[in-house]
C-alpha cells in the first residue's frame, strides 16, 4: 500500500538525520563532549546487540557483557606490543572471538527457558569474568593496557586511531553500520521468524520453523555485535579490566534497552544516550553538588520514575504526549 511504502521510506529519515548531526558535531563540540559522544555511540552498539535478543527474539540475557569484554580483551591481547596493529586484523578477531563464545553459550543456554536461561547466561558470563580476573592472561583485577592504538590502512591514506577524530568517526561508522544491518535483518525472512518466535515459539515450531537454530543464529549475531563495541571501548580507553565482563555491565546495558523502549532499534540508541547522559549528570559535582557522591542512588530513582510513567520507554514519550493533549 502507498501508506506502507511511505512509512518504510520515512523510517530511515530520523536515523539518517541523526547520523548527519553526529557527523557535524565535532565542528562545535569540545574534546570532552566528543569523548562523551564516542562513549555513547559505543554503548549504543552494545545496546543494539542486546535489543536483538530481548526486544526482537524474546531472550532475556544477563550475561551479555561477556561478549563485550571478550571483544575488548582480544583487541588488546592481539595488538603488537610496540607497533600499531591493523584494524583489518584486530576488529575481525574481536568479533570472531565474541561470536565463538556466543556459539558455546547459546548452544547450551538455549536448551533452557525463562529464568533458567537468564541464570545460565549469567553463569557463563561469570566464568569468563573469573578467567580474566584470576589469571595472568587478563592481568588480574588491574587489567591490561593497550600500548599502541591500531591503524586503519585505506587506499592512499593511513588512519591512526591515536587521533580522537579518527576514533570518533570510526565509532559513528560502526554504529550506523550496526543499525543498518539490524534494520535489514529484522525486515528479512529471518527477522520475521524471530518476531514469530518472540510471540509464540510453539506455533512457529508447529509451522515447521527450526526455532532453536533461529535463536542460536540471533544469539551469535548479538554476541558478535557486542564484540564490535568491545573493540571500540578497548581502542578508546587503551585499557581493559575484568569489570567489562561483570554482571553489573550486563545489567546496565539491559537498563538502556528498557529505558529506551523494548522492541525498537531506535529505543536502544535513545536508551543508551539517556543512560550515559544521566550517569554523567548525576556524577558531576559541579552540577548536582554533594549528590554526585551518591549518583547510583539518584540514577536508580530516576530510572524507576521513567519506567513507572513511561512503561513503553522514552520512545513512547511522543505518543504519550499526543494522548495527553487529546
């Protein structure tokens, strides 16, 4: 129908406009603001990867940070000690390592359902956490440092990730690519099957769909995308530590998805931005004074209020306001 075609075309307008604004922001933003935006974009990729599981497939995972941390650690461990590594090698390694662990975790955890699935994914994440925390491989609780940031060799030019603008636009390109990839996946036959599994897996199985294989594919894809975010955070901070794999990190990214609105790719991006900005606001003494020492409390109360008054997340704010006006 013409209305449907218009809606599909307009669906790309807001993401494209947002990407354009982000591309122009370095012209006016301070170095501190640029660094904060890069952090938001990294966690937006992380949130998008979890949105594929929670919002699109109906799989609530509390161990998603394992893939995020593995991608970050592999980036540092595979980097040369004194020479800059190649992004063409480090990024695929980080993604493949995260995807490989996701195959193992998914193959076993997807045989369970409900709260058992949540606990099994958490258990696997904690296993990975203690591998890096309690062994020399990950440098113990202090983590390890990236001595030299990598380079990206393109025809006629070499981009050094030691430069902030390069890291900024690399994060933007990967965020746009992740969003576009998931949007295309969700519109494909595979995406329709995931939607059917979320609504009624038993009916999809009766219709002849191999639901286990579909869920495992979605789980591995989500883990791989979390590895992309892990690569970026390792390059940005030039250091990694076991806390990247902790259940706190998994809980934080789940809050981002809930805060933005479950079931929407835009909601994951909005939720990541809102969560990181609220965290920055409540932890800054110059803005909130002594409350900055208790930012976890104020952030928690704020999120509870958002969830109470906006059950569909921030993405439903427009519809809520229109309903109030009517």
